[in-house]
C-alpha cells in the first residue's frame, strides 16, 4: 500500500521503516531539514538500537523514501500517518497545534479516498477536531481520520512495533478501518496480534489510560520502595513477590528515580487535564504526577544526607538519559536531579554513553566525562541514575580507587550490594534497607 508518514521522530521513523519492511511503499516527510538531510543519507537522526540496520534493509527493498516536499510525500498515498509531537501546554493539556498545522497542510493534497491516521498520542476528541479542520478545506466524503495509537518504547522501538501486544484502530468509517486492517495485515499474520476496532474516542482514551496506568505502577512501586527502606524490607524482592501474581504481572515494577521521558509525564498530565476539563478529576493520576516530580529532587537531598556531603563536594552522576538504550533526555530524572545537586553547592561530573550531546544543552555547569571512571575521579559520591547495561558491568574496584569518598548510590538497583561493599564502598540502593 502507498503510505505517507508526516513527522519522522521516534514514532514516525519507526512506523515508516517497519511498514516498509512489511512490504508497503512508504514516503516519509519532516519539516526539519537537518533531519531530512540525515535520513536521506541513511543516517537515523536519533539513537535507537537496530534503526540504522532496519533503514538499510528497507532501502534495499526500495520501499522507503525520504522526501523533502510534503506534496511529494502525500500525493497518491492511501494512508497518511501523522506522527508529529503533542507536547504539554502549561495547564498540562496537550498542544494540538503541530497536528492541526499538519492537518491543514495535507488537507488540499489528499487523493480521494485517503485515511488520515493519527499515530501521535492525543486526548479524547482530538481526531474529531482534526477531521473538522480537513473538512473545512475539502468538504466531507473523500477522507476519514482514524486514531491508531502507538505503544512502542524508545530503546526497543522496532521490536515493539514488530511485536505489538495489540493494534488499536479507532474509526467508525468502514473504508478507513478496512485500509488499516489491510495495512497491518502482514504484521497480524506474523504475530497474531489482536486487533481492536473501535471508535476514535475509545482509541484515544486507551492510549492515555494505558500510559497513566503503567506510570502508576512505577509510582506505586517507588512509594513502596521508600516504605521498604524505612521498614526494613527490600523492594526488589517485594516487587518480585507482587509480580508473581498474574493479575499484577512483573513488568513496570522496577523502583528508581521516578519515571521520565517524553511520554509518561506528559501523558499523565494530559490525562489529568482531560479529567479536570470533563469535571471528573483523576485524583490518582494527579497525586502520581506530584509524587513523581517531588521524587527527583528529594533523592538529590537524600544523597547529601546519607553521604554527609558538604558544600563543594563532588558528585559523579552515571547516566543522564531518561532510560537505557536511548539518547533522549526529555523529562529525564537527571534534568531535575542534577540542578538540585548544584543548588546544594555540589560540583557535578557526569557521563552517559549516548545522551551527553543532548543533555549538555539542558544542563550547564556539568563536567562531562569520557567514561564512568573519569567521572568518578575525585568524587565524594557516585550516583547511578540510568539503567544502562554498561553500568552493570563496571569494574567496581577501579571505580572505588578513582573516588575520593566511598559512597555509591544505585538508584536503579542494578548492582549487587555485596559486590560494591567488597570493593570498600558503602552501597545505597532504592528501597533496600539493611544492606551493607
Ligand atoms: P519527536 O519529537 O521525536 O518527532 C516529531 C517530529 O515531527 C519532529 O521531527 C518534527 O520536526 C516533526 N514535525 C512537527 N510538525 C511537523 C509538520 N507539520 N510536518 C512534518 N513534520 C513535522 O516525537 P515522537 O517522540 O516521535 O512522538 C510523536 C508522537 O508520538 C507524540 O504524540 C508522542 O506522545 C507519541 N508517542 C511517542 C512515543 C515515543 O516513545 N517517543 C511512543 C508512542 C507514542
Ligand atoms: C512508554 C511506554 O512504555 C510505551 O508503551 C509508550 O508507547 C510510550 O511511553 C509513549 O507513549 O511514548 P518509553 O517512555 O519509551 O515508553 O519508556 P518506558 O520503558 O516505558 O520508560 C518510561 C520511564 O519509566 C523511564 O524513565 C523508565 O526508566 C521508567 N521506568 C520504567 C521505571 O522507573 N521502572 C519501570 O519498571 C519501568
């Protein structure tokens, strides 16, 4: 099928590459010329494992094209995906203006009959609004707008897209639902993924409710972690015990420095704003947002207290990306944690395997280092903030030798406390009381 992708960020690029690999003819377009230039040269503008190879495979099939003119991308496409950003407004609601602009731009270019597929995460009612914008330009009848939320995670985007837990198609137009079923046909044949065809409103709500629920699992386990720490239990074992209940499940029960990224914080705020707008406050989610924001700075104060740090102390932060396997720092815990350390008068040295160029723009006055050992040199305390696999393989003896102090905070619980203690360091995890 002939497909256009508008917006080639994490979601648009992954969608375009995967649909091309599934046998469709895909044309991708982005307003950012720098991004288009890199893509045209076969270089992903983001760090995403497997993306460059997948782009190469799609290029070999001659089914993936990056086109700088919007009209060239949209012309003749049976499905036009909108995958532009939906950032937060000051009141927490989403800023629909990027999607509205894209809808206005594509409206005169659509061939009859086209399905406009909203891949971006939107609040309930947004697809109807976008439909109205297109209808104002070209009248009704020869197009439909369908919600088709995406559930991929950064760091495993291609694998998640290719092995979905479900495909949600939100439209009451039979031509649109047929198009989307046909489009995802090869994927369903390979994976047997369930397809839920429903209204646009339901599809929009599924996406926000799913993200809010996953974020609540994390917020919950983080509170349990704090309680474990005080009450003499270990959250890693408690999470395992909880997760063995099939009704709860083991995923998303990893305690840490608070959830970040471009989605959970933004989408939780949008869900809460939708609740307020509809006169049905989502009090659980409102509390979650507040607790998660507070956590990042509270942890910065906690390390000062536990390691007895004085003004001028040097803290090494390992990991600034919001999670492992990405260079994305949007709403990363590091963006709140590091300034909170600096506010206390500490000197911050930091290292991240991929995210330093993006983080440096957001975090001034950090001494960026070329590896974990350089960051630890002369440090009073070391903090692991991102769960990069490299950090589980650190030479702890070498790290300890480089430090001035001897306290290691493992805010992702990825190290063995005994191994840290054996190298002469004092270990503090998250929610792990009674450890050496
Ligand atoms: P992103 O910021 O990485 O990419 C958005 C892209 O859209 C940018 O490259 C931007 O230049 C481009 N763009 C903006 N306006 C445009 C226009 N009028 N025409 C063409 N291009 C335009 O965003 P993202 O992380 O890919 O997220 C996109 C949407 O998908 C958001 O709604 C997000 O909530 C949702 N989502 C994201 C993820 C994720 O893991 N990042 C997962 C699921 C859903
Ligand atoms: C998340 C969802 O997992 C995706 O399904 C969804 O499509 C996406 O948001 C979105 O809507 O954009 P993502 O933000 O890429 O994906 O990454 P996650 O793996 O969900 O992690 C989000 C944050 O929660 C990270 O800061 C991570 O470190 C944290 N986290 C995650 C925990 O602290 N504990 C966990 O157990 C899991």
